[in-house]
C-alpha cells in the first residue's frame, strides 16, 4: 500500500517540523507531506530539497474565511478531515502534529497496520496521566458539573443535550496522531460533523477532535485503539541509561511517538528544560523535543 505521513505548520513551527522529519529519517518507506499554513519561500524550498511534498491546506466552505485569514494555522486543523481528498494517491494516511516526533519507528508501522482494515487508528486519552479522568466541578455532595473537553466543546457547538450526555464522560480521541485508510467509511461522517459544528458556532481549533469523537461515539464509526505510547503526552519518565523517554507504566517500554501537548516553553526553544524523573529515582533537566533528546544522548554517550 502507498503510505504517507502528513503534518502541517507555519514559519514559526517550521523548526519543529524539521525535527519531526529528522526523527523519522529513512526508517520508513512512507512519503512525507507538509501542509503549508504560512511557510517562508526558503522554508518551502528546504522541504522540497528533502523530497517532502508541500501542499496547501483545504478550507471547507462552512469555515468563516475571515477567521482563517486572521489565524492561518486553523486551516491545518480543518484539513485533517479532508486528507483523503488532498492526497488521493495514497492508501494509508498518517497524521502527526508538528509538535510531535518519533522516538521508536515501530509506532509508525503500528499506526499504518491498525488502519489497514478501514477503522480510524487513534489513541484514547485514558490512563495517560496521573489525574482525574475528566474535569468536573463539584456543586454539593452528590451533584457535580461535567467539564470534560468533549462536553464543553459540544456545548459550545450547541449540540443537543442528548449528544452531550452521551459523549461527556467518554475519553478524548487525540487527533494529534491518527491514521485512516483513504477508502475508510469514516471520512464523510467526519465532514458531516465538521460542517455541523462550525455552522453552529463551534470552535474551529477543536472541531477535528470533536468530529472524531462524534463519528465514533454517536455514529459508531469503526475505530482501532492503540495504547498511549503511540501518542504520548506524559507524564514524563527518562531512562538515563539509554537516553530515551519511557512509558510511566511498568515495564517502562520506550515511548513511540512523543507529543509535546501543553509544553509551550519547550517548543519555543531548545534551551528551555523541564525537570523529569528518571528510572533510577533521580531527576534530570531536559528538553523533550527531538533536538533536546538528541543533545542529551550526545552528551551522555559521546561517539568513540
């Protein structure tokens, strides 16, 4: 099957996309594609010289054009649900957000394999954090208000309460890493929900994740769940003996795809660090980007 790995960025996120490309290297036969939401001409040429396809994002008619003009990167989120139309020459389409990178290439192949049967291959946010399963606000004993991502965004989109109730306590399906076959039945379902959400005033930035949840939880679209190492957002744990990020859960296998959600400081500069616990019980100050982890390994394991 013809496979492609897709991401998207503007000029500010270009360094992160370059690190994502470097982290993949030549370890897969999949093509690479970047959606251009504001690259400079030189950045686009750099990608072309590397053999990376550069494509213009697709903005559906339902999206207010003035909002996309004001914030061009919104086009990337909107395009996620149109990748089969943007890249019709590929059978398997793997999306990876620009603020993610590949530590273990096996995770890439797992994503492709999981999507071969026609279900959307995606990671549910369950068990990934030492935190409550979803946000709630206690009103008084026995009464609480659901404040989960899905419930809040469904309410903003003015979806019926019956739908909000059905998805409110479900785990978020993180669209930062997902793989879908070009012929999967879920594509038109995703676009139906995208249209509904946007026309009802829902948030453009999060409509992709809400659309996926609605397609799976409401319409019963075929889905293949992968464990959190395929889209790892923390908590962070470092194996200092090999210089790799590992899963919090025993036996602490290496993380496959590192996703720097809510790590704005680390994304801004490789000089910014985060204190991370180590397997030996210590702590280390590291930058979790590909470049930061590569620098850590180079310092810890200098070439002979």
